[in-house]
């Protein structure tokens, strides 16, 4: 069995971690893991390891073990992990004793790579919560008997419905921050009155102020647009501010003109922010995503640079009335919250009683979870960093920025979801599938300047025009038109999502059995259907599209009727606005 996994990996095939776990489920060596959480309480898992007949097998066993622990820490964080092994199990003990080295416990954050990267986020969270840095503890004693989990009553439906009432009379701004764009909605008198899309590329920025300033500018522009009177002159000014592609300077000038002609814009009641990083108690505490890659590489003191983001809430509060609210969460959590809001106000409200589990598919994979109590668990939930594939060794040889690579941009680790359920995954699959089955489509990717051969690799063109979004749109359009090779891309992504379901089931065990999908991947109905087909072919899981069919609240109904802006694109911005309203 081990040799079969190794052969598949060497031949460029996937070796899913969930399949390996099933194969190892009765293996000789048992390790019980208990993760003590920074939010209180603990979680437990059992990991089984087989004997290894040679160095290649031992390397594979270790990679499997490290990946399991890495996934758990990326998802939950934690203060420390206790690993309980049998007193006479020298094999398991020897492997466990490598953990401090492999996870680089003693290294400073700036020097950690690979498995150690997940501890950067965990240690920042622990510091923010007044706890010590993460550590491993190895024990030959059995873990103490755990206390049974107490059942909790759900209040999610009532809370979501109350939030809709709060939003009816509020002036709100919802900001959805992504890797290629920022989407903003302005809400007044129970309706969407301003919509703005702003393209950017934060991964190329080298200073945190370059990330913060556009976010503050979006709040300023939408707040100004919401305050304009209903006149022809004001309408032209509003249109100029909200136009897609207008420069920062032009937007600032228009906002200043608004102030000169019509006075200070009315303050907001609340701003909701969907931010693509770990957010705990309205504080951005992650710092290891692709979006801040440029800053990490350029800064001599990244910790100080990243700390500037902790002031974002205070900066946004300047646009709110004295008792106004700024409420922030991770993009995945806001996806789940948005889905819960809509379902709670539909005929399917009973589904929310089990919580809502959601993913956003875009630049990377976002993951969010509203549990059965209606709360967002205060854990990192960096599922995009989780390893799902221990195979495809040839693709590990490419540079992480190469479109063919399966190596994570931030950690260098292979087989993480960042390169599977994302636009990067779509690019990689397109190159492989088109080259094998549709050579003319493969050549078209280069002729049309979506991709380029450079420095011995294959890269997405980003100059003179950033082709990341256009390339994904091209692939989705081909699939929608029935191109067989393009259809296969989205079926494979569906299979990756089914593996993601298996992993989240093992790690988190949410009561919700379905997954709500948001983002550009569900903008085209056919692409969503193909992902559902691909998932069902491997491990049946029910997907719900976060599109126009998931529009039941008044604000989302407004968006559904918009002839230009779609629920799939701007739904999370509306969800962020509701998130702010929930605090009023």
C-alpha cells in the first residue's frame, strides 16, 4: 500500500491525505493528540503510523504525520499540543521528538519556513490573548479522560432575523477585501445606494500603508456617495467616484468636491469588513497570507509593519458616529455569516440550526463556520493552508510562483489547498489538461497573453496588464460553453473540495453537512454544477451556490435585482454590512 502511494506521487498523481488516513487507520503505532486551545478547552485526535521498510517510506510517513499536525494547528491555533504514545513505542517517540525541529519552535518568525509558518500565526494570536508561544509536549502517559461536550441551544435564526431589522434604519458600509479587488456597498434607508469595485494587487505592495490607504479611501468614497442629493450634478459626481477603474487621485478629488459643494458627509452607523486573514475579536492577527507577501519580503521589521493593521478598526471608526460600530472578520467566516443571514430569512431557516459552513473560491480558498450556536468560532481556520495532497512530486520541482507548481506561496509546503481550490488551482489544471487533451487551447493561453514563458518557468502575465482575473474568466467561459477540457478543470476542483470536506469533518466535525460556495467560481452556474459533479464522483457532499438563489433578505434582494452587480460578486460585502448591523 505504501509503495502504491509512492508510485502515484512519483508519477504526478494525487495522493490525498484523507485516503492515506483511511489506509493507516489500523497501523501499529498510535499517537493520541490533544490540542489545548487559547480560547479555552481542548480538542483530541488519534493518528496511526505504520512501520517503514526504507528511507522513502519513512520520509512519506513523517510527511503524513507532520501534515496532520500542521493542518490542526493551522485550523485551531493553540497554546500547546500533547502527544501521548505507548511507553515502549520507540518508533513513534523518535518521530515525535523531531517536531520542535520540523516546526522550528526556537526560530524567530522571520526565519521560519515550511511547517513552522503556521506557528507564526498561532504565536501572534497567543500574544494578543496574553498567552505564551506554542509548544509540543510528549508524554508516555495516557491522556486523562475528557469531559463530555455539553449540548448548546441554537439562537442563530433569531439573531439573523433581528439583524435584518437593525439594518433597515441604519447607514451602513460593507467592505469585502480580496486578493485582486475590493468590493464595497453603501446602505441607507434599508436599500443599497452605492456599489464600488476597486482592482488592486496587495501581494505586490511593499509597505502596509499601501494596503491600508485604499481600504480607508473606499470607506470615504462610499460614505461621500451616500450623502449626495438626488440632482443631476450630484449624480454625475457620484457616478465618477463609483466608476470602476478610476484612479485613486480622481476618487480623492471627487470626494473633496463633494465636501466643498455639499458639506461634510454624514457619518455612518457601522462598517463591516471582510478581511482575507485571521481576525480574532476584530483584530487582524494572521500575517502569513499571500496578500502580504510583498511586505514580508521587503520589510526589515515585518512584525512592526504588520502591527499597523491593528489600527485599521480605529481608522475606520473615524467614518462612524461616536457610538458607531466597526465589526471585522475573516473572509471565510463572513461567507458563512452571509449564508446564515440569507437562509435564516428563507423557507430553509431550519438548516441554520446546525450552523453554516462555507468556502470562498477566488485568489485563494477562504473558509468560514457559523456553529450551531450562531457564533463564529474564534480560531484561525486557515484551511487554505491545509495539506490535502501528499503526491504529485513532479509539480513540487517548480518555483512556487510558477503556474504549474503545487508549492504554497507563503510556506513553500507542497499540496496545500491554496494551489487546489483557487484560481491558482484552475491555472495549474488548465496547463496540464489542455496540454494533454486540447493542444490548441494550451497554445491559446500563451498567444492571448494570459501566460508567458519566463526565466525557465510558466507565469501568469501581470504586466502591462494583470491577467489573473481575465484568465480565470476565460477558463470559466470555455467550461460554460461546453468545452470538454475546460469542464474537466472544474470537475477536478470539485474533487478537491470533496477532500476538503473530508478534512474539515475529521478536524472540526461540524454539525452542518453541506457547504455553501461563494466567489468568482460560482458566478457561472455551469462551473458550479461541474464542481458538484466532481465532488459527487469522489465523496458525495452537498454544495449550495452563494449566488442569486441565496438572496432572501431585503438587501440581498436589492443586489439580485441590480442589472450590473451580482450576488456572487458582492454578496459578501452585503454580508459584511449585516455583520456591522448585528452590533447596533
